[in-house]
C-alpha cells in the first residue's frame, strides 16, 4: 500500500514516469528489510530531480531571452554594415567617375 501511495505521489515529478514506476515496482517486488529506506531515498532523489529540472528550465528561459536580444542587436548591426558598405561603394563609384 505504501508503495502505491508513493508511486501516485511521485508520478507528476518524474519526467520519465514509466521508468520510475517500473523501478518502484522492482523495489516492491524485492521486499528487502531496507525497502523503506530505499523508498525514502528514491522519494528524496525524485524531489531533488524535480527541483533541478525547474532550475534548469528557468535558466534556459533566461538564456533564450538573452539570445533573442543578441539576435535583435545583430540584425541592427548587419543593417548598419550593409548601409555603410553601400555608402562606401557609392563614394568609390563617384570618386572613380570624377
């Protein structure tokens, strides 16, 4: 019963839910004297993994926002480079024609 409650509790936390459930079922089938400690350790590790996943998600969001800003800046720089190159080509053409 405790294992089924643990599985229901951990299911939303596990990104690979099927793998975690199979692992929990393996723990239930093994029926060792230390199964409660193993279950507690599994629960703790799943909580840590969920916290890590959330942190990584936030960091990826920040990096994505920064990359979007860099992309906008590069577009502006490229427009400036193209405009400068065009003016330089026109100035060269005028200098050659005189």
